[in-house]
C-alpha cells in the first residue's frame, strides 16, 4: 500500500503501476461524468463523432454535482461520488475507446470493467461516498460544461482539481479487486449466519427441520 | 398560521436536514470510528465526520445527492388543517432548490427529462391524523443510491421473524458498499405491500437511540444490527466492523394470509428533521438544536 500523488494526463505506466490498497490523490483535469454522459460518449464513439474534451489520461469521476452560479461563473459546491455499478454497461467500452485509464467512484464495479482495466492497464478508485463538500473543496475550477441538455447532474463537467483525495484503489491492472474479496468474504459470513435460526422461529422449526423452513434459501432474493 | 410563515419555517427545517446531521447519527459515526481498526475503514469514517462538520458550519449540503424529499405530517385531531399545507410544502422545496441550491433530482420516470425537484408525487406528502392539538412535521431527504437498495417481499405467514431476518441479512450483504454504509436499516412489517414499503421508509425517521416499543421487536432490532455488522462489509464496503448504524423496525397488523416485509436503507448521511407546530402557531424544532 503506497501513497501516490498523480498529475493528469496520467500515463499508461502510472495507472498500470497502481495496486489495490494504494491511496491516491489527483491533480489536474478531472471529468465528472455519470449515466447519461456515459451513454452519449458511447454513442459518439460508435458514430465516430468528436467529443468536446480530450479524455486520454484524464480520470472519469462518477459524480453529479450541486452547482451554484457566482459572478457569472459556475462553482461546484458539492460533488461526492455516485454508485459506479450503474455505469457497468458502458465503462469497459469507454476505457478501451477513450483511454481515460482511471475511473473514480463509489461501491466498485463488475467483471467487464475489471477485464478492461487489465487490458488497458487502468485502475478504479473509490472516494468516500457522501463526502461531497470535501470533494468539492478540491475542485478548483469548472473549465467547461457540455451536454447540459442531459440536466445538471448528468452533464459532462470538465474541471480542474488539486489533490483530489483520499482515493483508494480498489481494482487494478493485475485483476485485483477489493470489492470481489469483500463480497466473497461477506457472502461466506452470511451463509454462516443463516445456517443458524432464531431460537424463536415459528412452527417448532427445530423439531421440524425437514418441513417448510428448508425451502427457504438465498435464491429468493 | 400564515402561508408565508409556514413556507419560511419549512425551508428552515429542510435546510437543517440537508446541512446538519442529527446528533444521534454523528455520535454513532464517531463510535464507529473508534471501533474500526483498519486504516481504510477509518479513512472513510474520518471523511464522513469531517465532511459533516464543514457542511453544518457552512450551511452546505452534506451530500451532492440532496435526495427525493418526503414529508410526514401528523395532524392532531383537535387541529383544523389548512387546505394550503401541501402547496406550502411544494413551494418550500421549490424555493430552497434555488436558494441553497438543492440538486435538481427529479426526472420524468420514463422520458427521463429533468424537472427540478417538484412534480407528480414529489415532494411526497403523507398526512395522518393522531390524537392531540399539534401538528408534527418531519422531513426525510433521501439519496438515490440507498433508495435503489430497497426491496419488498410477500413472505409466507409461517416464515415469521426468522424469514424477515434472512431477507434483511441477504439484502444487506447483497447491497455491499452501494447504499453508502454504515446504513440505517428501516424494516416495515405488515399492513399490505404499500403499507410495508411506507413503514420501512418512515422507520428511518426514528432516532438511533429509540427502540421499537414492543420488547420482542426491540430485541430483534438489536440482534439484527449485531448480525449485520458481523458481515464485515464495513464503511463504503471497504471492509470493517460497521456495516449498519442501527436497525429500525415498524410493524402494522396484516391480512391473515400475508406477511408483507419491506426494507429501505438510509445512507450514513442519514438526513432527517422534525418540528412541532403548536395550536398557537409556534414552531419548535425537535431533531436539531436551533439558536
């Protein structure tokens, strides 16, 4: 576990060297981009249309900000991360096509994104969810905002950040994923917990182990 | 009571909810910080606590997801409810959305056009009549990440508390870091499908220090909290001892053939605020200390 300060654009070597557990801060350009902007990026990629910003080596941050207009300039006053898993449909394609190399969000992402991180030498990191004011304090400038027709939270926000962190790398280019590990460990603990029953379970559960309670399993959820 | 006065007070209530965490939630986060041993989980909790302090001091939204807003109005049966109450609540949300600002979170469900924060069924206003001479007004702004981890199940009656326990633990495990743990888990039992869902959310209004009045249910709340924390999901799902800050269960009676159960989790930024409007038209804030 290392503490790393990175400046954008982030090179292939820099992103590839990151490992699960590293604590990272970012300075430079940062793209706030969530559901609808992901869909549009993909649409533009398919149609081979140009996008309004450069993305190679510029981290994608899953966030929809609260924005205040001050003296005719836009200020981001709150910008914590949103749930990354909603972007699972898009992220692998975007990592391969636009090469942002770094994705920052919360909650982790799935297998397709992890594969793309391995293929492209990228990394995924989490910022503390809900810590919106801390995040906004590191966002020093709105350099541009595009696709406002998608609404404020879903527009593409091109920003400049200084020491944006603490971000913790949870998925890396070797295929390591803290989320997969926590999920399998907690699933094991869940199975242990559910192998026992409440002493107060109805219908004399302990005396009737082969009766209805046996039909209940994790699958129903 | 004048419309203008009510709008101003509701805006104050909503601003309080959006910017300052209730004392019981802050205390629970601090306890969690002391309890955690790994640097990753402590780092998350430290950020939560620091973020909450700055937000409250600067009257800024704790989280950028300022939420969908629900109002719960308990009207004393001795009170004549003004017909313009709901329109005042809508106005308060609309005005504060510009003034604070709140993030425009409302979209048309199918067309996905952004509508601001006021529209069909938004803000939600639930009005119920209770004995008494006051109006109690509570507000619950809730983010999409935690709301998305909600569920409803129509259990078989024989499944009882054991079935509810299995459902809740599976749901908490399956949600992982997505609802921004440590969460507060609201469980609504009984009524029908609609009532259970409403109870689960309403349960989130209760302080972490209060347990259900029924000793059996209160015991269930305590045990489920302990079991959920044994899952090891931890703050933001990075692993750790604190996956939930508390479990609040609300129960209604239900149909002989049914056992409806709904689960609704609040993120660690468990925003809520409550006030009393007396019959003399005085406003008293219950959830927060007001100078």
